[in-house]
C-alpha cells in the first residue's frame, strides 16, 4: 500500500491518464469599483445559472471558483460553487469505470465500512475538527442531487417514479432534521438508516446511497478535499511521479468544445501532428458536442499501445482524422531552458509543476544554462498549479542559503513542520520569478520564499492564493482513497497564502501572453509578452548591478 503523500496542488486543474483538465481563470483578480460591483456580481451569477441550465458543470465550477476569488465574501457564489461541484463530481464518478465496477461489487456492509474509514481519516487528519451533523447534511445534499440526475438514476433507479422520489426526499429531511449526531458512530448509524429507507421506498441499492454520503463527506469539506476513485487515486500518483499512459495533452472546455491547451513535447499527440489550439470534435466517432470534459476524457483513456481515432479541427481548416497510439508519457517539469539575452547572459526556464522529477530536471537545466553563459535567471511560474510540498522546498533551497522556507500548521502537532534552507548547493545568480493568477500552492511557496528573503524580484500578477496542504490517503477497505486538507502553510515571514497569494514586486497590468513552448515553436519576443518584457528588464538591471 502506498504511503500518505503531502501535496500542495490546485483543485480544478485535475490530472487524468490521458488529459489534464484545465480551468480558465479569466475572471480572477479583476478589480471592481463600488459602483459596478453589484452589476458585475449579478452578471457572474447570471452566467453561472446559464451554465447550470446547460448542464455544463465543469465550466460552471470553474466559473464560480474564479468569481469567488473576485468576490470572496459573497455567500451566494459559495453556495452555487458547492452545488456545481456536487453535480460535477457525480458525473465524474459515474463516468469512471473503476467507480462503477467497485459499486457493483460493494455490499451494504462493506460500503458502511468504507464510509466509517473515510470519517476516521477526517477525524484523524483534517485541518479542522469535523462537525458530524454538517457531514451528514452534505451527504444528504449529494444524495438529493443524485436523485435528480439521469446518470445516477439510470444506473441505480432506471424506473424512477418522480412522485416517489419526492416523497422519499421529504421523509429523508424529516428523519434527519431531528436526529442528534454528535459522534462518528452517530453518523454511521444515520447513513445506515437512510440507506435502508432508500431501499424500502425506492428500491435503490444501499451501497449506492452510502457512497453518496461518503463522497459528500469528503468532497464538501473544502475545495481541495475529495473522495478519490481507484482510477483517480492512480492518476494522482501518476501526476506526482510525472508519467502516465495516454496521449499527452491538456484540455479545457470552451463554449461546449474541447480545446487543446498544451501538447507535451515528445508525446504521442505531438508526434501525430496535434497542436495547441486544436479542437477535438469527436473521439472514436462519438461527437464531443454533448459530452462533458470528463466524459470525453474517459473516451481518451485506454491501455498502452491501443489506438484512438480523433476528429481534430484546426481553426481555419477542415476537420481531419488523426490516429493516436496511447503510450507512456513522461511529463517534463521544465518546458524549455534557454538564454533570452546573450549580452547580459539572462537565462530563462519555464517550470510547469512540482513533481518527483522536478529537482533533477531543474539541476540539468541550470547547468545547461550555466555552460551557455548564464549570469542572471528568469524562472517562469505562470500557470503552474503546484504539486509536492517537499519539492517546492527543495527548489527554493537551490536559491536560498539559510532560513525558513515554509512552515505548516495543522490541527495536530504532527502536521506542524518547519522547512529550512541549507547553504550547500545554492545558486547565487540574480533571479527574477514570473507569476500570475494561476500560479498556485507549491509555486507560491517558492515565490513567497524568494520574496521574503529579498532573494530576487517577483514580476507579474498576484498569485492564486491557495495556502493549504493536502494529504493523499489510500483506504484499507477499498482501492480508493481520499485527499484531505491537513494543514495551512505560511511564508518565511509568517504570512498566510490562503486567499492572499504572493504580491509581485513589479505588477504587470496588461494581459500577458505567456511563453508557449507547447507546440514546439519558438517563444515570442519579449515585446509580444508584457510580463516577460518586464521580467527581462528586471533581470538585466539586477545583473548589471553585480
């Protein structure tokens, strides 16, 4: 069994065996005046409701997440986010073959054992003391959403009678409304009772009901905690290891379409001629028009050496058919390392994530740049969603020679750690770090350490503001697992990152076009990228002062 792993990764950017689903952050960090804030909030809610009506739950989830970052105190947005997440997670679970297979094999007693184990993990490791009544309420919300969704009904209640379902929901609320739930044992008894009621009144298998409570308990603790199906757990480990079987692309949803955001260099997708900006319109003859991103991603999954047929649309061209062989893909931590300015010796590298191979990749890139004449360095963390906490510490240790890099504080003493730098192996070159609104968690640990120690200049836009640590816990009673927030992390000066982020020393207001090495083309000149231009200028000034 795998050991628990501590991560500081993002939430909506989710790794998959074939694809990485990417959430747009276009709304993040907009500044609104008091006069137009209410109008903008209303527009955000209306847009969210439209996405919900169209059942585009992945896009709705991303939309509300970004809206909350713009209006963090609006409870209405938080409620819509939680509702969208219930729908989105339900669709992901039932689109996941490993979840469906596990459900088919799960007896009521085994499901209850699984539920109790998840509650035990929450009780032992979650950053806050659990409120058992709230956990039951979250599970009930999840079950009610499931009873209104075709994906659940088709699997568990194919001959559903709407009137019976509504009557059951009323009984459910009545039964649980007056029930006292003070302990984990009380919660298990309550869920067992609900499962029996659902079986008696609707004919739903008890295990399906218990699993909704299990997923609801973990999934709505906070935006980063979740129940992980067996396949999702494997995907998390693949992301940490930096390799997986698939096509080697990142996708995002855009107006109901699947857009290629990134093609991993050397991947099967790149070798097949797929490029960033292309749109997948069909997979093995199945149109993606009416599929969620996860449903389409599931079609892309498959065994190593199997073939998938894609219908790909490049803007301005006709749809073409592309055959891609699924292979094991190694995901590089660094997209490109090169000298940007040979006169000043300014090196550049784009760090895309913090995984097990990152320190090795970084060492190789730094020595490559050193041999090419590097006298100053720009590290690009734009769009970096994070990764392993210890990797962020090790990367910061490459540039900071002493002092605290980051500290974590949890509910129990075992979650309180202080990570410090070591003088050996420190690079002393002038340093500039590029960040944006999508630089999150582990990326913020690195940028925050550089900022607090005045080790370099931070350029760009305020980072995401994700200041919590997650533990990945495999379960004994199942091949599944849970991801739980176990601690908050703080900068060297003791500043929290959560909902605060890292403020740049040089703020770039313009919408920057990040350096794009995703299609194998050369990066644009600095004049095409305001953030890069500002970073290059800062690096030149720092280098000239040496």
